[in-house]
C-alpha cells in the first residue's frame, strides 16, 4: 500500500506543478490580451483624432474646450443624431446584438 501511496503523491505533485504552470500561462495570456486591447484602443483613438483634425481649421490653435464645444454643437444637430442612431442600429443588426437603446 505504501508504494501505491507514493505513486499517488508523485502524481499529485506533478498535477500541482502542471496546475501552477497553467495558472501562470493564464496570467501571461490575460496580460497579453489587455495589452492588445490597449493598443487597439490607442490606434482607434489616434485614427479618429486624426480624422477630426482633418476637418478643423488650424486645429493646433484651438483649445481642448473649444473642440469639445464644437463637438457638442455638432452632435446635437438632428441630422447627426439620426445618422448616428442609424449607424449604431445597422451595426447591431449586422452583428445580431440587441440594441441597448431599446
């Protein structure tokens, strides 16, 4: 019986090693996913900021508050509100996601 117990303890030791290894790998993968999500977001923000600046006259001379005010004015326009709602609706329809506004 002692030999069987030894064998089981040996298997337990290796199973615990493998568990620790897998947990460590999981943490590494979670960090990589977080980094990729951050990079993707930064890329999206830079791209869209560039798009915005292409419509501004002398963008370097405007303050952040002025740009924010311009965006608030722009996004309150009925045509813009409707266009944005339609775009969001179309995206949700294509991906079969329920519209959170409903």
